[in-house]
C-alpha cells in the first residue's frame, strides 16, 4: 500500500484491501497464466475423448507401402519347439515400414549415391523392460547380457537373443483396413484452442508454466489420409487423364 494514502486517510484504509497499480498488473498476469493452464487441461481432455472414439472399418482396404517383420524359419516352425520360440518372438519382434518392397535406402558412399538394404534386428530390451516382459526361467536362458552406450554416453545393460538364426524376415503389403472415428465438434474445439495459442504465440508461456522450461523444436505436420494430393507421385500423362475425367 502506498504510504501517501496511509498518511492521508489513516491506517483504516488498510481494511479496504485496495490494490496498487503494480499489484493490479501482477494479478492480471497471474489470471492470464491460470487461463493458459486451464486451456491445457481442456485441450488434454478433448484429445483423450478423441482418442477414445474407437475405430471403424475401411472399405475397401488401402495399401500404404510395405511392412517387414520376423517370422519363424521353416524348419523351426515344423519342429516341436515352434510354440516356444513363437512366444519369445512375439515379445522381441520388430516392425519396419517402407514405400519400397526391397526396403532399400539411398546412401552416399565416396560421393556416389547407392541403394542399400536397411538392416533390421530383433529388439534388445533394457533391464527394466526385460523384467516387464515376464520371460520364464527357460526362456531367460536364451538371452545374454550386453552393455551398450545410451544417448548420454553412459553404459546400460540390455538383453540380446542368442539364437537369432531361428527367425527370418518376411515382407508383406501394409494394408490399412480401419480408420479412427472422427467427431467434427471435438475437432472444431481443438482447432479453436490450437489456433488461439499458436496465433498469439502463447505456447512458449504455457510450456514454461507447465514444465518450467521451453525448448524450440521444428514441427512438420504430415499430410493426413484425407488430405493426400491426388497428383502426387503421378506422371504427366496420368495427371492429364485425371484432369480430363474431372
């Protein structure tokens, strides 16, 4: 409270809880911060509602590239231990996706660009992941401990399957036979909040309030299934035919 007001009106002026200009300004900032926190809670709630809408079948199914994963080798699949190794494979299998069936990736070697097949390996779970997978005592005997450096250059323990020769890679079309159910009202509410925060550049302040820091990261929004360019990956003749039909 300003001392001039106390001298002019006496100590009774304190009972009215009058705010100075600085206190009023600070209350405005605090109220705005509370609004940003409330917007984050509302945005999170809308996102969870959208994710819980479920799926609906897609007719006809659409192929989006190829998928590659491990399966049992033919002689192992015919053996009496097929069920045992299939149970292990279900926990450490890895999946890779590509638009090329041969899964080749362009690499530059000595100034020249060459296509090389992308390597793919079985999962090597960390120690805490290995415990959650709940392997039996017999299954644990097929794993060995290996030490690797993580992103902080610190040694971490991982578990590697010792008989990887029992599995081979298989490639099949990546078919999409279901899509998420959409709610126009939910998407409209989320779009309003997102546009408000991005247009006024309030994301930085919101992140600092929620996490205590803000790190800039460039975000590239990928095209959705219903936003795919019809002329993408089409030759000139195909584009002209599409224009004629339309």
